[in-house]
């Protein structure tokens, strides 16, 4: 993520309800907003009805600030009321990372 594997990951796993009108627009808005937050390092996401989004942060304090961000609070409320049948949040410290990239030569 940043060459220094001492950062945090927020793992958000969710199950969308049948009523997901406006969901994708809000998800895109939240991603753009998160990218402007202090301490944000990156994001990865995959979704069908079940989805998983991983966001990466420099510190636990940066994660707390994101959770309390006013527009994010609105999205959280709408998620509970309309878009999600279930979700789980996990916060983890990343202590090691490595990757593979196939060489296309």
C-alpha cells in the first residue's frame, strides 16, 4: 500500500437489500470523499449482492475521523435504513504485505 506495512485496514462486508436505488451513486461519492480525508491510503472493492470493501488508513485516529465525517454519517444512516440487510466492519492492523504481478512481456 505505501511501502510501510504498519497501517490499518477497514474491512466492510455487506449484503445489499432488494432496494438499492441510489446506492451506487452514494458509494461513488463516499469513495471520492474518503480519498480526500487525512490519513487515507487506498481502497479496493468488489460487489454483486454481497460486497466487500477494504479501505486503508495511516492510523486508528484517521479511521475514527472518517467514521464521524458528516456526509459519511448520512450514508451510514441510509445504509442501515434502506440499502443493507446486513453488514460487518472489521478493523485490522497490517503488519506485513506482499504482492504478485504477472509480467506481460
